[in-house]
C-alpha cells in the first residue's frame, strides 16, 4: 500500500513535471528571438541571379519568419510564398494553387552564424555579393511544401539577416556606382541603418547556380 507521505511526494513530483513541461512549451527561452519579414522581392533570373542594377527586381507576395535561440542556434526559418510565374517555372510549369513553403530547421542546418561578416571575401555565403555584417545567417537544406504537401526534393540554400544591400529601386549601389564583383573597393554598399533578409536557393549542394533569389527589405524583430 502507498501511505499518505508517499502519495504526497508523488504529487509533488507530478506537479514539478507539469510545471517543467509548461515552461518548456509556453515560456520562451532566454535567448529566443523572432523576426518577421514581408513584401519580398524576386531578384534576377537563372541567367542573371544577382541583377545588381535592379532592372529585373520585382515584388512578389510572401512572408518569412525566423525564430532562433541565440544560446543554442536552434530554431526554425520558414518562407511562405504565393505562386507566381517564376516559382511555377521551377516545376516545369506545374500549376501551384495555394502556397509554396520553404522551411529549414536550424538544428539540422549545415551551419548557423551569429554576428558575422558574410558574402564578399568572408568565405561565408555568396562571394558575388558585397560583404555585410549579418546578425544571423545559415546554410543547409530547405524542405519544400507545395499546397501543404511535403515534397521529396530538398533545396540547398543560404540565408542572412543583416545590413541591407538593396536600395529602394532594387539596385545594389553606392550613390551612383552600381556594384560589380570586379570592383577593387567593394566597401560602402551595405547600409547598417536598415535590416534585410536574403535567401539564395541553389540548384544542387555543389552548384553555384542560383535558381531563386529573394530579398525582404521589410524586417522587424518581435519582442517577447
């Protein structure tokens, strides 16, 4: 038989486990940070993925959410995009009816960087873009969901949240000078007063061919 004292101890243990579960599920970790981004641009084409002059930059519909624990670098990054001609073309003109979602679980990413220089000569990110100071960046495979159905394909990508590169007209320029990877001096193209989310998707892990380039010039940190 279980006496009253044992039942009391068991009750305390049950209460303690319930409290621990509540804290883990409902209370954010001390390092938990959330960013939301809206009003993305689709940049360039598969032939000219970076479009430094901004001539092929166009607005698309979509949102992005990053939730990351800065203590563990774990979290999730998700892009939710409405179908358009460029996205449909990636699937041999298959019609997308509702949504196109790219999702990366940061715990399974190839790498996650915090407060680092990326792009340029940093050997992190994309050497064909000027270097920026990134708050967060990562690389790895994105799972793909089309109209809510998970697909077998997983796309290699690189993302970053940090100093903005794109001007309001979509170009990358320092005053009148449009950026080129051939420039000897590649400084002055990023703006530390604005924050931008960039996504680059490659056609395979070992390829430098960019098949999707998105820039979110509207990014905000969510408190709590």
